[in-house]
């Protein structure tokens, strides 16, 4: 188990770095809501460069982000009424990437992942608006969209507040966090990209709300918990290990009471500024040996990180050519 004293912090002045990505170049990327929304590029020395969306209309609220070959970034837009996925190039130009599925506009959109096969996976936590109406134990209308050469389609539905998803290192299974159902579910990925054989891989108890996830090289699944500021590792056999804990017991008890009474609100997620992990939401393995764990947060202005005893599994974007993005950032 890591101690809070093991934490270091990278960068400064970030605004809601909810999602973090690491690249073999040593750069770390984070979603950032500054200005019209965009993302931040953080060098190993902590220098921050923002790529702000040159966007007319409603400012983007980036949640999940994905790094594309060539340095463009996909961002899931967590709008107040509508969502979607937008592509932002190294200069900040914005283009809609996925706005609707089956003729219906996407609701506020949580996460986007671009896999090694060139497919794009998108999660929508809930169809309810405002989203806090589904901060409930019975949440069940989240879904997953797949966009590939055949187009965009819903490949899983009825999920308990869909959050981040990741493909297992074997390439044959997709794992997804269901935040308010308090579980990780797994699917088999068929040859056509459809998902089958839904099953529960892990369940969590009081005070745990799974949000971000990533695999290590040994097949272990690392999961972050918002509200409780915890990070877990789940072995391939399903054994859970608490890796780091920065919870506020009194606040957690208050949230748990509201959650069980179906009275949890956005205010419960907007607290946590006084904790080191600042409401931890995602994680990414990085560093030259993939043994540095970077953490995304809802309330932070920098990126916490610590060392892992086990290396991470390289993410799909690990060796993408992003020279255009780095050159544009001039870090």
C-alpha cells in the first residue's frame, strides 16, 4: 500500500484535470476546462501548455480524452444538456467527431477511448438530465457506443452509470466501471466489435464509487474511486487490494447516507479540495518504465503521481507519433 507521503505533484494551474494520459515521450496530457475547454500538455519538468478549443458556441467541458496518431485529441463533452465527442487538433481547431447515434443526439458524454484497432469506444453515464438524478443505487440507463468502419452504434445498454472503459491486454475483453452500481463489468468483444457475455468482474462496498481504470502488465486492473479518494488494484482472479487511501471519514459517511437515501447530488462530488487527491477520478501508467502512476482529479490544479511496484500495460497511444503536437506546444 502506498502512503500519502509517497505522492508528488506535476504541473500547476490546471482546471478540472479529470482524465490523464501518459505517452512514451514523457509528456502527460490532461483534460482542462479553462476558457472554451481543451487539454493541457505537461512536460516532465512540470511546465504546462494549454491547447484551448477554438470553438464557437457552448464551451466544451472535456471529461475523458483520447490521444490520436498525429497528435489530435478526442474529447468527450460533458455538456449540461447535450454531449458528443469532438476532435481538437494541435492548433486548437475543433470538429465534431460523434454527435448522435441512431438519429438521436448524444446526452452529456463521459469518456472516449481509441483502441489499437482504430475503433472508438464512447461511454454515456445516464440519459437523465441533470445527471445527478442518477446518482442512485438503482442507476441503470448508461450505455456504450462503438464507432468503427461500420459507423456508430450502441453495443451495451442498461449500465449503472457508465464511466471509464478499457480493453484487457489480451484484446478480447472490455471492462467498464459502473460508478453508482458499484461494480466493474466485463464483456467479450466479438469480431464485429459487438459486446457479449456481460458479467460482473468486481463489486465494491460502502464508500467506493469506481470511476477510472487501467491495466498493468500482469493483468491487474487498477481502479480509482471518487468521493473516497481511493485507488485499488484487482488481481486477474478478482482479489482487491487497497493501494492508496485519502478518504475523509466524516464526509464519506455523509455521502453514503445521501446515496442510500437516493438523495446524492452534485454538491457531494464538488467537495474534497482539502484532500491531497482532490477527488481522484482517473489514472494512467507512464514514465520510461511505465511504473509511474499519474492521477486525474475533479478538484485538483496539478497531477498527483507515485511509483508502482508493477509496470503498466502500454496504452494504445503509447508510441503514437505526436511530434506535431509537441512541436506546436513548444515545451
